[in-house]
C-alpha cells in the first residue's frame, strides 16, 4: 500500500512540475497565455519588486524562509534515500564447496524459511524477509503464535530448526535473525 501511495505522490509531483515548467517555457517562447494565467507576457515576472520586498524588513521573515527551505530539503533527501534503499534481498550467494558459488533467489529462501517456521508446533503463521548483503543475509521473521505456546519455547525451536536448516542448506556461516512474535487473541465465549 505504501508503495502505491509513494508512486502516486511521485507521479503527481512530477506532473505538477512538468505542467508548470512547460507553461513557463511556452509563455517564454511567445505563446499567448489565457487571461487567468499568472504570466501575461514574455517579459512578465512571477513576483513583482513590491511582492519580493514586502516582508524583507520583518524580523521573522528570513528565519522562516530558511527553516522552510531546510525542511523541504530534508524531506526530499529522506524521500530519495527511501527510494534508493532496498527493502528485500534479491539473491543469496550459496557456497557450493568447489570454490564456485551459486545464486539462490531471496524469495525462494524466504518461502522455505517461512514455510518451515509456519509448520512448527504452536506457530499459526510466519513471514520472513531477507535483508543485508547477498554474501551475508539477515532474516527478519514475524511469527503469530497460538495462545497455548510459550514464546521462549517457540523462539528456541525456530532458531534450532527453521533458521538452522535455512543456514545449513544455503551454506552460510551465519544467518542472524530478528524475530518478532505476536500472540493470537481469543475472545471469551459469551454465555447467556
């Protein structure tokens, strides 16, 4: 869902920038703009001299301008870093033992690990996401526990069985895992 919202926002921002820039370029090249448009001719400016200097004498003006521009810059840098960051590991480098290596799809290892974790006693559902580097992956496991299971026991079984099998089958020296557990909630039956 967040991915869709992000793409829609990027598309809207891009569309606004292209339309605004294209209209300024068109007016600058001599196209007659409509009467309601902010530019009226080729030599027109966006802000008049009076509009540009109106608040200059106020003591709050320049700190406000600088703070707004800094906030916009930080927001844009955060957005860029969120776009460039990989959320999932695409492939895992498997040591084949002959000096060569093989590539295993990250989703395949995630599916195997979540399938085995989901079959453990007391685990209702498990989701796995691989992060890190392809030579040193890390697992983020979300587990939904049934009400009768002790979280410590489930964690020990998960580490000893599912994570250990995934680590050994991929030929990894280590597979660090961050496990988040949540229990299912059951309502008491109503008796009349």
